[in-house]
C-alpha cells in the first residue's frame, strides 16, 4: 500500500518522501511527509484509510476548544520526588515546571503537550504521538534502565494503566454555561478524557446512544466499556474528529 501511494509521485528511490501506514485498533492510518518534485513544495499528509462510521452533523461536542470547560485543575506538588525518574507527561501545566528539568527522561503522550512544554524551556526526549501507551511503548533508549517509568496524572486516578502514577493535580467539576448548552444540543461527541465522559453521562445519559469518539489510548479502553464499537470512532486528535464529523 505504501508503494501504491509513492507511485502517484512517480515512484523510484530518488523521491524525497517518507510514508508509513499504522494499524491502530483495526483502523489503518496513512502518514506521509516529503517534497513534491514537481512543485518543490513540502507537504505533510494524514489519511484515514479504513472507512469511518460517521454521519456529519452541525452539532458536535465540544464545538469550540477555547470555550470548553468541564473541570478546573487544582495544581499541586508532585506526590513523589521526580528527580532522576523517567516520566510520561499527559499535560503541560505544572505547579513545579522547573522540577521537570531534574528528571532523567521525559516522554509526552502527544505532540501538543510536547510543543507546549518546549515553549516553557523543557526538553522532551520522545512522544507517543497520540497513539496511546498500549500501542506505542516508550523505547528503551529513551529511558534510564535503572528506574521505572511513572505517569503524571490527577489524584484519584484508579485506572490501572501500564505505569505507576505520580499525581500533580486535582480535578474539580466546573462546567461553564457554554459547555453545558453544547452538551445538551450535540449529536456527536469527542472525549479527551474518561473523566469528562463520565461526568457528561451523569448529566445526559442518552449520550451513550449517540456517536462518540476519542483517541486510541486509555480513554478508548475505558469508554469502550460503556459505548458499543459501532458508536465509538477513533481519531488521533480533536481536529481529525472535527474534519470527519462536522458538517
């Protein structure tokens, strides 16, 4: 399939193009990046090859990330010392951001977190690229062999993932007016955390009967216990969801 894609650019070893196809939860996604030899312009392409079970609607949730709020995060000190530890970072906000510079190796769950921390002067060693910790493990050369990997998350996270948790914030339910209105009018939903999904179905239980979507990581593992696979799509990020679901 990769060869077929390269053929449209003329094929051959001289192409300045890289392409790969990832199979994530039985969803094939093509990634390509390179230089068009005809226009001399660089391109970056991502395409979902597996047919997506969706019907576009004007009413998606959240309709705007900048106005969306379901929780406030009360930042706290790290629950354990992080000096010389390998850490998996899922967020970019910390009470002790400079303390991250004392760690051994840092891995982010996605590219967005990587970029935000980089702007704060934090050097990141690698990323899971939004594929989830079950799909893409942290490679051995990105971590110290002497210590385990710890996941930085919220206090009270009881989901048993691949890594022990060090907490650094509390989740406080705090839904603003925009979000509550959006929640009750939407017909298609994208969840960035299981915590948000859990709170939402307490307020509007019939969400379980609508189309839902999330990333392929731990959020998917948890939501799939409540929503059938026919009603649960997988996207690597919110923008992909918006592209395929918003009319």
